[in-house]
């Protein structure tokens, strides 16, 4: 295990955190990490940071793991990087991308017929440009055989931690997460956005206050009638205005906030499922179980065991 090697590709316009995030994870687990760029020359990241590669990419054979970061440089795909990936990417035990690095994998033909993701802003572009890819905009990372793709920037850390856990075990991955002062290692099916981020922020101050109230009080009475009272609107006016300004109905928004709160409590601590159900407004553990199975495909207990 200790000898497994990782090659991390560099190119002009790369996103520096796409590079350093996974690098810190793999280095922390004592992998042999090599950075490689076409010509072996220094590259300037999109942030202005200069990165000096270890080796010339052309002299690198297929390693155990290939990591392809994203960045502004993927808008003008480097033929040398694409050609190298086309030859060596399929030979590696696993090839992974961070953020818009998925476009390099796609151009090299490595994502054809596979499920993949990328930064939410570019999922539509990836799907249009490469219609043979099943683009999923929801999860923070996707595994499809030996190929893995992740969402934007920090999601690359979550993917790298998952790969370390696969190789070295959960304890090692959690130790690295703690060292990096990460709040938790997010599971792959975690959505790219929290309910609050994926929904729009309402224009009216009263509706914005209701959104904050929902997030802070998932256990409260969050019926349309009660939320309308807080917004000083009739239930019908409230439902129309909330849906128009937030982009989804009050009921749908409340459901997502409550499920997100329950997931967070399951991941963070040892509270019982019954208590979590009460704290998140489900009333009973059975109601919580139904919500988890409907949305995530697993009951709360199994979700906690997995993550």
C-alpha cells in the first residue's frame, strides 16, 4: 500500500486549490505524489500562484492514480494533456478529476458512456458538449468504474479522502480530515448545495426572515399557515410569493431543510434516530425513515453506518 503513487497534472490556468487540496490528502496518507506538466516547466495558476512541477508529463507512464484538476485553463484544452490522458488515463488503476478537470477527461474519451459530474456551473456545458456522458449535477463526486469525477474545488478533497479510505481504511481518512480541520468528510451523494444555497434568497425581507427561521428551527411548526403568519401574509399570498421568489414551494423547501438537518445530526454525533426525528420536525422515527428512503435510498441507521 505505501508504494502507491499519484500523478497530479498541472497546466497553465489550473485552479490552485484543485491541486493543493487532493495533494495534502494524499501526502498526509504517505502516498508518493508527483506533479507533472507539459515540458516540465512552471505553470501559473488562475489565482496567479506559480507552480513548479516535479517532472515533464511526457516522461510519465501510467501511475496507480491520476488526478486531473480543473481551472480556467480547461477552456482552452491543452493537447499535450489530452493526448497523455488518452494514452495513460485508461491504464491507471483509477483516474479522477476535480471540478472542470472533467472536460479534459471527456476530451480524452475517458467519460464516454459513463456517469460523471463537475462544478454545478458547468454541468450543462459538459452535457451539451459531450452528449455521450450521463452528467449528474447533484452529487459532490461520482464513481463509475475506475473513473471518478468531483464537483467544484473543495469537493476534490472529499473525493481524495474517499480514495484514501478505500485504500487505507476509515481511521486513516478521518485522521487526515481532522488534521486538515475539516468539519466532516462528506459522502458522495451529498448534494453540491445546501438547501439554503441551492434555493434563491427571497426578495422580500419578510420572506427572507422566514427562510432563516426555517433553517434555525426545523423542529417547529412549519406549516404554510404558520409561515404565512410570520410573513404577515395570507396562506395563499405566502405560498405564491414564496414559490415565485425562492424557486420552489414552501413544503418542498421545508422538506429539504429538515432532511439536511437530520443528515448533519446523523453524521456529527450519537443522538438516537428517535431524538433526531424530533429535533428535525419529523415527529416519529418512521416519518424520518420514509424521508431518507425516498430521497437517499437508505434508512437513517444505514446512512449513519455508511458515513
